[in-house]
C-alpha cells in the first residue's frame, strides 16, 4: 500500500509540474507582459547585468579575469600565426622578385635575337642558352617567359598587399594585448579595493564600464583568429592569362 501511495504522489507531482510548464508556456507566448518579465528575469540570471555586478562584484571580477586571460592566449597564438605568414610571404616575395629579374634580363635578349634573325629564314634554328629553337619554338619560348614574368609581377603586387594587411593586423593584436594587460591590472586593483572598502557607486560604475572594454578585447581576439593571408589564394589570384601566338607582336612591343 505504501508503495502504491508513493507512486500516486509521484504521478500527481509530475502532472502538476507538467501543468505548470504548459501554463507557463501559454502565458509566455500569449502575454506581452509575461514574456517581457520572463525575458528580463532570464537576462538577469544569465548575464552580468549592472544589478548582478553590484550583487556579486568579486565573482564578476573573476569572470573578467578569466575572459581577459583567454583573450590574451588567443592573441598570442594569432601573433605567432601572423609572424609565420609574414615569413612565408617574404620568402614568396624574394622568389617572385628573382624570377622577375631573370625575365627582365632574358626577354630583351630574346627580342634582340628575334629582330636579328626574323627576316632571315636561313638563320633558323637559333641557339639560346644551349637550346636549339626553330621559329615557332622561339615564339613559344618567349611567350612562355613573358607569361611567367606577368604572373610573378602580379604575385609581387598581391604579396605586398598581403604584407600590408598582416602588418596592420600585427599592430591591432599588439594594441589589444596591451589593453588586456591594463584590464588585468585594473581587475587586480579593484579586487584589492573591495577588500578594504564597501562597494561604492563610483566603484560600481567602474566595474560596469569594464564590461565594454572586456567585450572589445574579446571581439578583437575573435576577429584576429583565422585572419592570416592565404598563400594559396594569393598564388591562384596572381596567374596572368597566357598570351597566344597571335598576340606575339603585341607582346614583343612591350619588351624594352
């Protein structure tokens, strides 16, 4: 009998709880006043509102300290990632500059050789850097080299733009890290103040104002994550359209 009675009480309790949940849901969705009050109550419970900060300033400072330290760690990681990308871009820049320099020297040589032998059918094939080239092969060689020159020049421009973006990102990360360190110092100072004095209106205002600074630091850390330049994308975007043989005359007129 006792077991049946306990089971009945449990069943009744579950039914009452279900009714409360249903009535609460109906009240929430049908009453503007009820919905507003419940949303406000939930906000008070889930977030560090000014009221919650005033009620529990110590744990609020603990929260700020934890969030700031997490942001600092993210900023450190992003700083390393940006530095690695800068190193890779610098290597790409040096390689592209060397290739452009080679093409800048070779193309005038090829142009001079073309102008010297073009009108003389018996001059072909010609030898250039150990290669024996007939007229068509010569044109393909020069077109290919010109295409490579344009590609590497485009890559240089992309790399320079990427380096400028990374330099700006480095400055932004450095500023955010300095701001985070200031916040950590302020958190420590406010924690010490709370040990020797009661929570005053001025101190409450300072704690509330700290929230916006914290949000800005965390936002910067999130934005900087994954913002490094994609080297593959730079390379893909730098490809110049290969000129066809019909564009040979236009191409050779551009070679100085």
